[in-house]
C-alpha cells in the first residue's frame, strides 16, 4: 500500500483513534512497515480528545469534590469546598497531553510513520492522502458517479486480476500490473486455497524483508545409516517410535544452535533478539501445501524425546490435528528435501527466524576417505545440507561454521548419543 509521496508500506491505517493506533502498534511489532494517516493535527481520536480520557479526568475532579463536600458524614469536616472550573480544565488538558505523548512515543517506538491529512482508499492497495480535502471530495464524487453509471456486478474473467475486488495480499502487491498474466481461452482461473494464499504471502514477505544467502556442505552419513539399520527394529519395538534420520539431524542442529546463538535469533528493527530457548520448526509437506509444527524446547529433549515429538507432530500435521499453538513460536526451522529425492535446495527463511536448515537425499557415492595407508575411494552414504540465513544478522563465516558444526556432530555420531 502507499501513502504520501508514493511511499510503499505493508500496512496503511486511516485514523489514529484506539482502533487505529492499536492496529498500528501491532503491525509495527510484527515488523511490518506501517503508516497511520490522521486528519486531525493530534493523534488519539475521539477517545483521547473528546471521549474516554477527558471525561474520566473531569470525573476524577467531580469525585474528589463529592468526597470533600460529604466528608462530614465520615467525620472529616471541610469548609468552603468550591470548584475551580478553569483549573479543572487545565488538569484535564494535562491528562490528555500526557496520553497524547504516550501515543506519539508508541508510534515512534514501533516505527509507525505518522502522516497528517485525510486518507482515502483510492483502489485496493493504494491510499491517497490529502491535506486540503479537495481531492478527496472530488474522489468521492467520482466514486458516486461510477456507482450510478455501473451497477454492481462480478468482474468478467478477462478484467479480473489477482486481488481485484479484494484487499491485496503481501504476495500480490509485489507484482507490477504489466507482469500480471493475460488469461488464454483454455486457461482456467481458480482462487487460491486459504493455505496456498498464506504460504504465498509468507514466502514473498520473507524474501522481501530478509537478505537471503545460502551455503552448502556434504556430510558423510555412513555411520548413522549403519546405526539406524542396526537399531531401527529394536527401537520401534522398545519405544513404539520409528527411527528416522530426523532426530539425528535435529540433535546436531541443537548443538550448532547452542554454539552459534546468532542463528537462534530474530531481527527486531535495529535490535537483535537472541532466543534462549530452542524451538525447532519442522516443515511437513501436506497433500495441498505445507505446515511447520514446532518441536518446543528441542534443547531439553533426549534423543528419544526428539524422535517422539517429531513423529507425533508430523502425524498430527498430516491428519490436521495440530493445535494452533503448535505451529507458532519456532526459533529455527528444518526442511527435508530428502523425502522427495532432491539433493538439496535453498529454503526460504520462516519469519521471524533468521536461518533454516535444508536436508537433501542420502545417496551412495564414491568418496575419497583418508586411511592409515593414504587416500582410498570407498562407497559412502552422502547427504547434502544447506543453510539459508539472513545476512542482516548472520555472516558467511557464521553460516559456514554452523553447517560445519552440524556435519561434525553427524559424522562423529555414535550409539551413546541415542541414550
Ligand atoms: C464522551 C465519550 C466518552 C466515552 N467514554 C468511553 C469509555 O469510558 N470507555 C470506552 O471504551 N469508550 C468510551 N467512548 C467511546 C470511544 O471513544 C470510542 O469507542 C473510540 O474512540 C472508538 O475508536 P476508533 O478508533 O474506532 O474511532 P475514533 O476514536 O473516533 O478515531 C477515529 C480517528 O480517525 C480519524 N479519521 C477519520 N476519518 C479519517 C480519514 N479519512 N483520514 C484521516 N483520518 C481520519 C479521526 O480524526 C479520528 O482521529 C466514549 C466516547 C465518548 C464520545
């Protein structure tokens, strides 16, 4: 959306009453570039300037006056209690001014741009701001004329474009009009499912706000492949949980996150929030989309605890039985390309996190191994790892060292780490 001098914002809010400023604060706290448009010279709306705050301040005075006048009923003798209306108004103005300062401070703190003028939604995705009001009146007149000339109808397919008639999403607003597709006669237009739309929004938004960089590394998984082969039947019988590669990888990721706290953090404006707890989101592919349930406190779980949590969350994700809280609050994510045989990928960061680990397929490969008699070529089980990270916070050295840490933990894995 835009406001004033064609500035681009994620959110433009018209009106700075409680409805507007609370929404603006929330949007700012979520890292959205936000503007609030107010036609009055003061922020705060009816509540602050005419309603709740001034009436409460005056009621405060009235209540004290009442107590003073009736103090004798409880044994407090007061004489000549009078009301000074001018002072009462000055007190009320001070209370209002203090609250107005509070709102201005909250706008600044949450990086909400304040634009003074009358706002009007010119079209979905565009807010015009007038300081005279004349162009707004002209716009309203034009809208009225249009409405009389054209009765409401559903737009013909050729006219409609993504977002037509509906507020634009963060995914759509990035597409300039000239790049929108022109439907052919055999094309079929279908609305995105809510999940598809959400994924589209999140992905475009993430690419827009994070400086994505990816780094790759190959891991020799042979020890883990053999260990899993030897233990999987017994592990399932004893614990009722399948032994997959994921708990091994999550365990290694936890170790790397402890060693590199910058990868378990979020960017908040000019600040960095370093998360003390490690909550790992796990991308689970669904028939028609993707969901990322979160293994909470992954750093406090044993190997078996991780395996159980992963199996439980993945199963409930596929049967659509996750609770809302179980897909929130992740501090890092892992996505698995292995399931579909891909060697690797460059995943999009799951906001507001700063890094995501991608796991590729484990393949048998001829591999140079160093032995006491020199180098030899052996058949080893090799897996590609990728780390997408936000270069605003994580530099190449940290990203590479993080992956190297994961590799070392995986390659040195032995049975004692499953205890
Ligand atoms: C005397 C009185 C006492 C009240 N006491 C209480 C109370 O004790 N508790 C309570 O909960 N509620 C109280 N209310 C109600 C409360 O004030 C309102 O519910 C609240 O202000 C509504 O907030 P809002 O953000 O929706 O709208 P408003 O507070 O009315 O804010 C709207 C803002 O939008 C601006 N605006 C409008 N159109 C545009 C435009 N096109 N461009 C730019 N700016 C625009 C206006 O200038 C205004 O600042 C009281 C109301 C009154 C009148």
